[in-house]
C-alpha cells in the first residue's frame, strides 16, 4: 500500500509541476510554456506530463518531428498515458510515418479498446493511406463515442469523401 501512496504523490507532484505551463499553452504562449517545461524536465526527467506538454507545444508550433519525439518520450516513461499515446500516433502520421502511426494506434486500442479518440487516430492513419475498408469501422466507432462536435464533423466529412471515391484522405 505504501508504494501506491508514493506513486500517487509522485504523480500529483509531477502534474502540479506542469500546471502553469499547461495554462500558458491554453493562452497560446508556447515559448513561455516550453521554457517552464524545460526547467521541469531538468529537475525530473521522468515527468511524462512535461514531455506530453512539450509535444503539444511543438505541435501547435508545427514542429511535427519535435512533437513526435516529445510524445514518444512521454510514452517511454509512462506507457499507460493515453493522451501521450494518441499524441504520438497523430504526430507519427503528420511526419509521414503512417505504418508507425497505425502500429501506435493499434497498441493504444489494445490498452484502451473503447476509447473513441484511439479509434479516430487509427482511422486517420488508415485514411492517409487510402485504406477505406480499415478506416470506416473506426470512424463509425469514433462517432458513437460521444466525441467533440468539431471532430465528429471531420469524421463525417471523411466518411462522405470515402463514399465518393477512392484514394487517401488527408485530414487537418
């Protein structure tokens, strides 16, 4: 029981360490957030939240390779961190490593089989290579997950594009 308490305390401490940077990201101040996150990582290289938020910041700055690397670091230190896995799958797709994106999304679905966002991540990767047969069921599962309206619209548009023709569909 003591181990669980210490893990909970460590997790809470690590989350608290990135709260200010998270707020800066919400405000659109990526440079200030990145400076804070660098300080957090120097103090604690095992802070998956810090790596994740670096990934978010880099994604927002259109630095896809750096985003991918940060999400990969978050997954390396916290393999059950769902948001980091999803970020990694999307970043892999955006860097053109579609097979790795599909693999990461599949791994995520194995760990979180009912997660709508994981279904969306794999659907986007399949869509990027034009695999309609593989993408459509995941898009449909995603739509049933109660996701955000904007993402639902994107998924419906992709389904409509698939019904009109063949080939890859590149979202974003």
